[in-house]
C-alpha cells in the first residue's frame, strides 16, 4: 500500500527486485512480486519490556500480600512520600513494610510481548501443517525458542496415544519485525494423521527455551492450533486441480484510501486475470465506507473476499503485519489456485499488448515462482490534488514481458 517506497530519486532508476525464498510445494507456483522496498526502511527494534512488568493479577496478588504485611511495620520509620497521585486501583505504590524496609513499586505501561500469537493453522497435506503467527522478536533473536507439534486423534483421547514431531520454524520477514516478528512453524509428521475420518487436534508446544540462567525455568505454552471435526478432512483437495487460475493475496490496507483508485485497480485486475481469478483483500483500517462501496459489486460477484485484520494493530510488527498476512494467505489458499500473486493496490500488473497473462505464465510453467520487473509510473499521471505527494505516493506498474 501507500508507503515510503523511494526516497532517493537515483534508486528509482534501479530495477528493484526482491527475491523471496519461501520454499513451496511443487503443486503451487507462486508469482512473487516485490513485497517490500528495502531501500527506504528504518527499522526500530524495540526491546523487551522491563522484567518488572506485572500483569494486573500479579499486582492484585502483591497488593493483598502488602496489605497484610504493612500492619506489622514499626512506627519509628520516617514517612515516605508516595509517588503516584493517580487514582487508578492498579497503580502500585511504594510502601513501608516490616523493619522500615521501603518496598519500591514498579508500574508497567504499554503491552508486554507475547511469546506466540497464532493467526492461522493449515494443512499442507496428509502429514504436514503450517502454523502462522507472530513471536516476540527479542525471544526469536536472543532466545532459543523451540516448537513441538502433537497430533491427538479424537479416537485416542482416552488412550494417551498420540504422535509428536519437531516443529521447524521459518522466519519469512527478513528480520524486519519490530516488537513482533513473523514465524511460520512447519509441523511434518512421519506418517499421515487424521486421515481415517476420526478427527483430531494439532497442538503446538511453544517453549521459550529459558533464559540460559539455571534458575530460570523454561516455560512452554500449549496452543491448540487446529481442530479437525470428525469427517471434515477432504484429502482430495491436495491433489485435485485448483478452482482458480490466478489468486491475489493483498497486503493489509490502511490509511485514507481513495475509493476511485481502488475501483480502478480492482476493475483493471479482474479484467487482466479473467474469470478464474480471486482476490483476497485485507482490511487493516483502510476499508472505510467509500472503499467498501466500490468493492461490494466484486464481492457479490464472487471475485473478492474481504478479511478484517484490524486486530493485528495490537501487535507491533512490520507494516501492519504485512508478512504475517501474506503468509497466512499463502497457506490458507494455496490449494485453490495455480498461481498466487503478491503485490499492493498502488501497483498494477502490465502485460505488453502482444502477450497475455496466460502466455506469460505458460513460459514459466517449469518454475515455482518468478518476480516481475517494477517500474515507477509517470508522475504526470497523478491527480493535480496529489501533486507534492509523489515522493510518498508512488504508483508502480509491474511489466511482464
Ligand atoms: C513443511 O516442510 C516440508 C519440507 O520442506 C514441505 O514438504 C511441506 O510442504 C511443508 N508443509 C507446509 C504445510 O508448508
Ligand atoms: C484412526 O487413526 C488413529 C491413529 O491416527 C487410531 O488410533 C484410530 O483407532 C483410528 N480410528 C479408526 C476408526 O480407524
Ligand atoms: C472434496 O474436494 C474435491 C476437490 O476440491 C471436491 O470436488 C469435492 O466436492 C469435495 N468433497 C466434499 C465431500 O466436500
Ligand atoms: C495427551 C498425550 O497423550 N500426551 C503424550 C503424547 O506423547 C508424548 C511423547 O510422545 C508424551 O510426552 C505426552 O504425554
């Protein structure tokens, strides 16, 4: 979407490519266009909140402990001024406890970083799953988190008969995370699971690996990643011809989008990709009523699926968690399309008149992915009212030839 793509005019003249190294199964061929523009980014790594961060339940526990201990304090101690004047019941105050010891308070603000936030979990076959989520970036960078996957068949619940495997983590955002970074966990079991119609659950055991200090215990979260109801698995999905030829995975949309531009963009690309195409648009706050209005006819015709991902804003990641969202889209819909496209709504795929999108992908039938050359559009095409915004609001054509 609208982002500071280019600051340096010289760089505009360079051809920008971003090679993406997702390792995809052969049945899907992924057309990856530039997901981000590396040249103009300033990344601010925010460190873990202080170890003194307390949850409100911790605070309440402490408060009740304190109220029982303050009654025993001696009377000789000088009065200590209480620091906070706030009336919030959660604000902890300095206190004098027994023997005149001044017990200091630590009040936390903002949000702590969760060790794992799950967005979606998907089967990638009879024995393999992908769990898409965010993890605390300092944990990923400085810690030793590990992941264990477990499949519990519904038939087995009482027998304690289950199968576990190592979950391998993939970090698809090139280190561009902030408080959070994207993690895709690949759970591949040595044998097919849940294929006899019994139903089952995929459990992720996410361990933080401890701190390295012997006295800090490893903590492990048990996450129910996927629940498959008995009889719900349709294994032929993995081997049947996909429903769509072309599938568009959008980046999260935010900010003040122009409905006219969105209308133009969707009409252009539905025409380009044709009847066997589908578009998933992600609303990170950008789909206001005007934009919804122009998308509605396409939703009704079955070309567009809209997903509300506004909740992601709680988790400070790279560009409204763009990599989280596109990886979720990839794994969620990969069996529905021959080719998936990843580009933004201020970018247009341009195919030279002598070619069609079909003739181009035919040339790449032996490949699982390719990128398309990116060129800035003439800024003479911008609306007069946008003049002066060209540095920030650069629109690109992708030229496929
Ligand atoms: C997990 O990784 C294996 C080996 O690379 C791959 O074959 C499989 O498709 C992956 N699973 C998913 C769900 O992406
Ligand atoms: C289904 O498979 C599980 C093992 O994954 C097994 O424990 C269970 O008995 C099977 N159920 C049926 C009905 O065959
Ligand atoms: C299973 O998937 C195939 C291929 O996608 C589809 O044609 C079929 O209708 C599905 N079967 C059921 C029972 O949903
Ligand atoms: C619920 C359950 O059965 N859990 C067991 C699954 O298998 C692992 C190791 O293979 C055991 O540690 C669990 O107790």
